[in-house]
């Protein structure tokens, strides 16, 4: 059996708001809406599938 170490880095080790300045250049006033949709998208997968 292999040993696996996993932890959630989203918002803890990674500055998820740090991209907003660059994102604003692409989507303008829609930055907040775009960022929220990406954060709540269902693109995640069960840990067992990884």
C-alpha cells in the first residue's frame, strides 16, 4: 500500500485573489462575476478519482 499525503491549498497556500488584476484586463467589470463562477464551478472530482 502506498502512502499519500494530501491537503487543500486553495486559499491557504495559494493567493486566489492575486489573479484579479490580470483578470480585469481580460474581462473588465465582470472580474468579480467571472471569478465567482470559476470558484463555484463543478469542475472538481472526487478524491478517489484522482
